[in-house]
């Protein structure tokens, strides 16, 4: 027995020495829809998160002078609020150090309460619903402009630039779709301008004959759709089949490279106008070009929509950890609140609510089936 007793201190010392030399692991969670109708966008986001983590690890990422290994824990919310909250709790239980995501406002908003209750930081690369930051959770941030700016800008553009008078509005009943459509309708004001019809569909619908037939009778100049590209594409095809020649407008959810493929020749030339939350101009454009090239080389895929914003979200979080000399959310949160980071998507700073300061919007149309830049505005 005495022999065993003498070995115990030695064993403890050996274990302690092993722990001291072990590399710290910092876990960053990412959530997006990698199944369901928005899987192409969710995978795009996940690939960008993984790319950012790999780049930081390759550089020898350190916190407080100690080398650490960043680990990505990726989850699928399938754009479903129930699944979104389930995977949010799963990441909390896995003791992640921060969250990048979600893609959809409908999953990001309910998940944010779970992260808040756990004391976690959440940086979203795509959530645009105004409700997201109005909850006043201190750990909630977004790197894109919100629906008030997105929908409001499109409403003014429709009236002031496109000179439309009769407008129909459709939304997909999601938090995002209803929000951006409501903000658009609020801003689409002017002499002789009328909202001639309001209709709604769902985020998984494929047949729009009834609502489009009702809208056709009102003879709109423009149809605004609040929803995602997986619905907007088939909707455009059915508009063409019904002989509806109105312009088609929408927010960032449908403003993707994939829309031209999903809509086929129904996308037209200059028929569709949409806005992406974010955008760069001037010298910043080369950073975006370089990122797209690196992304294609790394993944074999073209950027769909939000990959640059996901990449910046990871980098902003990692920079805040370095500045705080800690990966504990409570310690790096103050650094995130005052950060000024020059990213792929421009300068990232946050207001007291967690919204990006001076967020940009990029207006696009489609020509020859390809998304074509119109302008970047702030």
C-alpha cells in the first residue's frame, strides 16, 4: 500500500504536466440550412465558416500569447424554427465559445434567446429582421443591414427610380419575408402610388396560380416578393406562363446567383430588381474579388450569397477574443462591442444594439440569366 501511495503524487504531477502542454481548443458553432430548399445557401455559409477557421489555424492563432486550435461545430437548422432551437441548445450543451449564424431570421430570432440565456455571443451574417436586435440581448450582432433599410430602400427605389404606380406585395409568412415586405410597403409612397393587392404564400410552396391570377386582375406595374430564391424562381416562371409582365422585386433572400437558374428565361433582362444586404465599392472591391477566388479554389464552388459575411463574422469574433485575451464570451463581448474590423465586406463596427454601422446595400438585376450589379448604396 505504501508503494501505491508514493506513486499518487507522481501521477498527479504527470497529469498536470500533460494538461499544461495540451493545446487549448476554442469551439465556434455555425448554424445554417444544409438541407431543405435553402440548402445551397446554408452550405455556402458553412463552407465559408470552415474556410475562415482553417485560415486562422494555419496562421497559428493565439490568445493571450498561447497557441489555440479553433474547431467548427456545424449544425443544420433546415430553415425550420423548431429545428433551429433544437440545434441551438445542442451547441450550448457542447459548450461552444460563440455562434456564427443563423441564415434565416425565422430560425435566428428564436435561437437567439437560447444563446442569450446561456451567456453566449451570436454574430449573424444574414439575419435581417429588425426584431433580432430589438430584443436588446447584449450578445447579439449582425454584419448586414436590417430589413428596415433593405425594404425601405427598395420601396423608395421602386417609386422614385422605376416610377411604378400600382404595386402588388407577396410574402412567404416567415419572419424575414413578412418583415422585408412590410418595410417595403411602408416606404413605397408617392403621388398616385397604390398597393393594389397583398397576398401570401409559404416558404415551401410550388404552386402560385391562385394568388398570381388574383394579382393579374389588378394590373400591377411591379410585384414585390418577400421570401427566398427557391420560391421566387418558380413564381417568376408562373408569372410568365400567366402573361404577367410586371417587374419583379425582392430582398436579399432571392437576390442570389441561383435565381437565374431557378427562374430560367422567366428572369428576363432587367425585369428583376433586388438588393443584397451588404456590398463594397472602390478599393474594397479587390478584396471581394480575391475572396471569391480563394473560396472557389478551396470549395470548388462559386459564392452563392452570404459566404463573405460568414467569413467576416468568424474573423470579427476571433479578433475580439484576441483583443480580450480570452475566448470566454463574457470577457470578449466588450471587445466586440467596440471593434473596428476591416473585412472582406468592408469596415465592421456595431451600434449599441448590435446592428452594423452604416451598412451597405447592393442593387442587382439579371441579364442573360446572370446576376448583374447596378449600384452599391449606403
